[in-house]
């Protein structure tokens, strides 16, 4: 009981220290670190978005290269041009955008975001550049079932998380069972495959999906708040940047923005086969997934070995650190750890890319599991081996290095190989912070191609090929050990 009490006290002390540190740190905002003058001085404007919202922002293949395009991208380019700087785009999950703006990772959010009172508490909004009617997408086969809002009582309705459409679904569809999903294409997919009865979407987006999905149709249920203003989000302190953005919007909104939409529709209608347009997306995603796995295994093994040795040492302090680390990391999801690394490092003044933040989060996570794998492998070596090494004059470190670890490796290898295979699949979590990997590219193709099912089948096959091939290679190596 005393041991448990000591570990609990150590863990509580560490958590309190971290919480206290975070609470006392000023959260840097885009405005605090990058006002309009500073942005112009550095020479580029960073715009954050979720490129799964055609025709406003989506992926397309231009001149053989993956490019984020759409009406909002054209407007962002005009904003950057008026400021005299270049445009830099950072793509991430829609739910992470406001956090990225508040921590200074991006300067603007240009992602079809509606201006709402809740969001205005966190950020400032520009003059609206688009007013979108809120509609529902249903299957054509169900056309006769739904005439008004009341008909959706008891039905399953989907909407994208943290959007105006989600709020409408929850407040103006009494009795409906609301499912909140990460991406608009996920919502459409579930309607297409009878998982949902309907979806609440902005009319511009709904029209794009319906035009390319013959089984679906748009229904106007006449919401009490039929139109929502779409605007650009800016940090609360950066009034100069907001004024500059409003200047550009005053020139762009209306007829000019409609030309941007028309250009986006033409990009959506490119006459290319599915594989010609999107094959390189899957290959790039698979490559990055393998890179994540290799980096995770390498650095995770380094961290895990150090933690295992600390846990087996005679120093109570080293044991305490190792135990708190392992228990905390194993007790929290990788998704949360990825967000903490991605946003938390910004508080410390480190502007890490999604790739670097994702690799660090996975290495930290894997290290805790690898530590237990290595500790178990070391403990599996008979104690007599240590005694024999010491009798030959080897001190503790030499005995561990030359006698124990080489024998433990044989027992560690199968479990370490399984960790490698697991890392390939777990990298899919990193798509939430915009890290390029296979699942991220699969959702990109979903949004750009308006095919909700086929991209996921391709992703599943590629994951299977990678894990199956790796499992066979690890089995061959294991046989050589034996």
C-alpha cells in the first residue's frame, strides 16, 4: 500500500506541475506573434483550412501534382496578393482550426466557416463573403417520406462536427437522432449507404455532392434560420489584419466570388479516370505511413530501452520517472497526445509541422509500450546469466550490455515486430492534425472524388499489403534468430 501511495503522490505531483505550468503560460495567438506588419515582413500568409469542402476547398491534380483548389483558395490568393505576400496553406481537421488560430500556427481560417455567436467568443470574423442556405440531402428513393422538418422525428440525421449545420440539426430537428462526424464526405457516405436518413449541409456543398451522386437529392426543409453568413476567422488581437482582409472581401464578394465558384466547378469536372487522378494520393499516403512507422519504431525503441533500464535500476528516482511516464502514456489515447504535442509545443515557442508533431507523438506513445516489452524480455533471461557474468568480472552495465540484452533480444523481437505492425495502422490517428499519411489521403480522395466507399477499400488493401508483407519479413528474421 505504501508503494502504491508513493506512486500516486508522484503521479499527482507531476500532473499538478504540468497543469500549473500550462496555466501560467501566456497562450500565443497569431496576432500576438504575427501582426500585419510582421506577416508582410516575413513574406507569407498562413491560411488554415480543411480541404474536404468542395467547391470551396478541395484537392485536385493539376499538371500531375496534388493541389488544394477551390473558391476559398482563389480568395485567399487575392488576400495574400493585396498584402504583398505569398500564400501558405496548412490543412488540418476542421475541429482543430480555431485551436490552431489561437495558438499562432495559422494567421487566418478560410474554410467555409460560418459566423456564429459561440465562435465569436474565441475569434473575430470578417465581413461575410457568402450567405449559404441550409438544406438537407436525402436519398431519392425516400423523396416521398420527407416533406418538412417534422418528418425527421425519430430518424438518423448527420452533420459535420462543430459546424452551423450540426447546431441546426440539434436545435431545429426535434426528435431526430443526430450523428456528428468529422468530415462532410463522411456524412454523405453514410446517407448513400443507408446508415443515415439525411444530412444537413450548406447548399453550395450539397449541390456539389448531389450533382455527382445520382442516388441523392437536395431537400429544403425550411429551417427557421435558413441562411448562414460565411466569413474568415482572424485572431481577436489582430485588428490590422482583419481590416486588410475586409478590404479584399469588399472587392471579391458577389460577382467576383461567383467566378471563383465557376472555376472550382470546372476543376471538379476534369475528365480523367479515378486512378489517373488519385493514384498518386494513395502512393504518397502509403509512403508517409511507412516513414512514420520506421521513425516511431526507431525512436520508440530508444525511449523504451532507456525507460526499461530506468525501471530495472536500483535508483528509486529513476524508477519513479519511468513508472509515471509509462502509466500516463499508456493511460491516455494517442489522439489526445497528438493534439497536446501539436498545440502544446506552440505554447513553448516551438512551431512544429504536423509531420514532426505526429512523429514525436507516436514515438512518445510507442516508447511506453516498448519499455514494457524490453523489460519483460530482460526479465525472461535466467538470473544465472547475470551471476555468471558478474563472476567473470563484468560490472552491472557490462553484464547487461554483453550478456543479458543479446539474449533478451531473441525474446523481445516478436513483440517488437508486432509493435511495428501496430504503428503502421495507428498512424491513421494523425490525420486529425493534418499529417499526411494513408488514411488522410484516403479522406482527401473521398472529398475530391465524391466516391465515399472506393477510396476506403483502396486504403484498406494498402494497409493489408504493408502489414502482411512486414509480418512475413519479421517472421523470416525470427526464424534466423531461432
